[in-house]
């Protein structure tokens, strides 16, 4: 066979979902299993040596939550995968698999029943049309899994990129504030308008190197930014009105340094210029 050492880079974009969360998780689980198997046989001289690596995980709502799970599942070298039972139809529950535990088990109840449950109303307030407790349960499972994984030990596989990235899209209700100036204005206050951009992302990178001044929040074995991941995972599923709003806190530099927000500023017509309104150390975002 020819010595094919090409490397194929994958970016996985996962759509928003509620009932389809188990489907998305199943596809990801199968992909991880396939890549693990490929790495195990890739050194066989009778087959091509091309490599497949995952560089990016992104998504919104259920897809964003699954992306966060996948980022840490990549580092779990002991994760089991779903296997067909003897009947060839039903799957056997894996011993340790965050994707299965979160989406198939899903707190041992039907997702639609949980969405319509009324236990949140006992608190005396209505935060959303649908019950959002299942999001908290799923995020709490992820947090416990990552902490246990830290104790057991993490190891980045060969099929993960050098510095794989994760971003979850957010709908920012309060908005990221800018002030708009007209260059034709004759006074400092003339032509000034304040605007809000409600597009937002929580952007992470798995790396052992210090912050690169590019808006990517660092993730690694010390999991010091795990709380931000968990809050963002809840917030990406906070569909306005339908599901409960969430509060995400991170340093303002993770917004202003990110190329996405730089492009937002430079996309304005040449007669206008952008100025940052908020220079506070921490930016509080409600999605």
C-alpha cells in the first residue's frame, strides 16, 4: 500500500436539540469509537496511514452541551462505548460514558415529561414556559464526570488536534454594548449612538500554554475554568422565553480579544467607528 500520511482535520457543528440530543450523542459516541479503533490499527503496514483529528467542537443548545461533553470525553481514555446486545437490536448500557449517562438516561425520565413538569412552579415564580430542571441535571452530571475524570487522569488522544477548541453559541439578552460615533460629527457628543449586539459565544481551547490573547478560555487538566464551561452549557440551552435564562460570568478580555467580536466591529461601514463601552474586569452575560 502507498505511504499515505495525510491528516484530515474535522470541525463538528452540532445543531440545537432537545429530543434529538440522544441522536447527536449517539453519533458522537460512534465517531469516537471509530477513531479509537482506527488509531489502534493505523500502524499496520497493510493499510493507509492517514490520520483523522478533531480540531473543533461547536454547537448551540443540546448541540452545545454535547460539544462540551465531547471535549472532556476526548480526554477519557477509559470511556466505554455502547454495544449491541445479543438480540442485535437493543444496546447495552456502557459502564462509563458521559454521553449515554446524560442523554439516554437523562435523569431516568422522558424529556417531554420533564419539560412539562410543574415542580419549578412551587418556588412561586415563572421563569420560562417550560421546565428547565433537566438542563441543570445534565450539566451537574457533566461537572461530576469531569471532576472524577481529573482524579482518574486525563490524556489527549492522537485523534484530537494539537489544541482542540470548543465554542457554544449564546443568545445574550442584555447584549454586548458598543457606542457608535459618526466621523462627520463636529462635537464629541454629536452623532453618538449606543447599540447592543446580542450574538455571543463561550470559546474554549484545550492547551497547556498560557492565554494567547485571542479570546479562547484555557482548558486543561487543572479544570480551573470548569465552572465557566458548566454555566455556558446551561446558557446555550436557554432558549428565550421557552427555557430559563442563565448568568455567565467571564473576564471581559475573553470578549474583546476574540476575533469574532473584532470582525463585528470592523464590519461597520467606513464612516462609522466603534468604541468599547464596557471596560470592567468581568463581563456578566445573561443568555
